[in-house]
């Protein structure tokens, strides 16, 4: 819900394009700084502990946007909000990986991640509608309510027993990062993350500058529908044909999407770029 609306909110409080990018990008600071600690916590205290942290932060953070229009404070709120994604994605992906049999793990994780594009299909369009009809206050309050509902659901999750095992790898963080098995995926994710972050931050403002009569939330909705459609079979197929083939195909499609977005001057082009 905040993907298409929060950049517009920051723009409305008088921020420049550079300041909008700084505020939106601050989300990653909280995510990156907290994720190593949260990963250790998930291993030591169980997956549910970090899931609770993620949903608590998701329920609190929207009140921060509601309470201030100061750019400095908005940066702090965004950093705090980043902890929610760091905690929740770490907890739920580890939990499902723990429970899924190795031979069907790709298929099960594929089904699990169908929930995310469903939220991305509904949320941006709904967020754009609430912002246009009711204002930012109702939008932020509704986001906080959704976070609280998620917290109530996580409370009911049964925490699997924490598995303890001997430490067999004495390499430090930088040694692990330098290994080819980690270094190559990390670089790929960094490059993809840079482009995704730019699109998420500025696509709504880009739409506004083109004067195209198009709800920016529908861009994310179209992207989510395409993502949902491919995930239905991609997870199972990756177990059979390998992960690399699908990663390469996904990056190729994303490059085409960015080229289409660069040239977009109508609602149809924006939707086509989103579906890539």
C-alpha cells in the first residue's frame, strides 16, 4: 500500500527528488543493519521470535509517518520500518525451509511466496485509492491495522524446537562473503536491488511527470499478477531444471521491463513494463 503512495507523501511535504530518494532508501539501512543480528536470533531463539519483531514493527511504523512531516524524522521512521522486512522475511523463509522436505523445497517455497504477490496485487491499488479518496491519515492508520492483524496471526504460530549443532565452519563473515558460492549471488542481488529500489521509489513520480491518467498502484498490481502467475509453476520446475536457468530468465525479463518503462508514454506501456 505504501509503494506508490509514500513517495507522493514525501513529495507533498516539500522534499526534493534527491531527498525523496534518501528517505525511501533509508529503509535499506534498517534492513541491512538488523538482518545479521535477526538471523542469529532466529537460529538461537527460534523463528517465531523474529516473526513477532517483524509484525510489531510493521504495526508501529505507520504511526511514525502519520506523526511527522520532518524529513529527518521520516528518515528515522524509514530506518525503523526496514527492521520489519528484515525480521519477517528472515523468519518466515527459514521456518518454511526448515519444514519443507529437500526434494520438494523449491516447489513449497514457490507456493509460500505466492502470498507476497497477492499482497502486492491488492495493496498498491488499494493504497492509491485510499490516498486519493481519504487522504494519507486513513492510509497510514489502515496500514498499521494490517500490521496488528498480522501480529495476532503470528502469535498463534507454533515455534518449532531450536536445533542446536556444533560449529563446523570457523570462517568469519568476510571469508564467507568472498567465497564464489556467496559472492556471485550477492553481486547479482545487489545489482537487481539497486534497480528495484529505483523503480519502487520513483515510478509514481515518473507517472505524475508524464501526465498519464493512470493509478500508480496499478503498476505494482500488474507486476504482482505476473509474478503470481509465473510462481505457480516456477518453483516446481526449478527443482527439476535447476535455479540458474530461472534466475537468468528473470534478469533478462527485468532488463526488458526497464527499457519499456524508460520509453513508456501511455497506460498500456506502463502495464506492459510491469508485466515483464
